[in-house]
């Protein structure tokens, strides 16, 4: 069980960060916030409906069949992305010094960002809110609703509305442009 959760977490992180990277490469940093907001919105919408879809599908197929189909779909998507997805322009900014120079550069960038106070505040707030959303939307809300008399399918449907709220917030909160320190849009 723990191994499967680790694999799911690695895959989810890779997909989410990869989608953000692709958005930054294809749409530029000026639109990065908006595009990443759309990525988060799509992720939340998928989370909102996935539980109900999986429950409906499991009424006619077994877990093993469902996982095998998901695995095949993942392999097909990997193959299609390897064949068709290309960077719009060469990525500049390579780091000399091999892996050691790369790691030193990444650590230096993390330290530079960590010196900004409001980044810490925003990160703590975001982590707390997302942690609560995950705990309620995935684990606790369906159980709490079932304790209060709802059926399992009704509880799952109502709990999925948390993800709809996240999708709505992600769709409207990012600014669609880069704001310079002087406040003028570029």
C-alpha cells in the first residue's frame, strides 16, 4: 500500500510540474501564472469527477481490469508525447560543471527565493489549504458524510464538490500577465 502511494505521488508531482514547465515554455513567463492556474483547474476538475467515474466503472469491471486499462492509456500517452511534443524554442541557460554545477545552481536559486518573506507566508497558506483540501476531499469528507446518513455514492458526490470549488478558484485567481515591481504590466 505504501509503495503504491509513493508511486502515485511521484507520478502526480511529475505530471503537475511537467504541465507547469510546458506551460512556461510554450506560453512564456508573462502568462505562466494564468497557464498554471488552468493546469490546476484541470487537475481539480479531474479530481472532482474521477472518484464518481471510477465508482461507476467498477460496477462493470474489476480493479485489475481498470488498472490495466489506465496503465495502457498512460503508456500510449507517453508514446504520443515522446513523438509529438517538442519545445517551441531551444531551452537556454545550461549550467557548466555537470550535475554538481546544476545542483549548486538549483540550491542557490532556492536560497535566493527563500530570502523573500512573502514567499514563505504564501507557501504556508497554500500548503495548509491544499493539505486540508486533500484530507477532506479524498479521505475525511466522504466518511463524515456517511456517518451523518448519506450513502457512499452520495457522500463521494458531495465531497467532490470541494474539488469544483478549487477548480473555480484556480480559474479566476491567477493574473494573466506579469506585473513588474513598479506595478506596470509588461
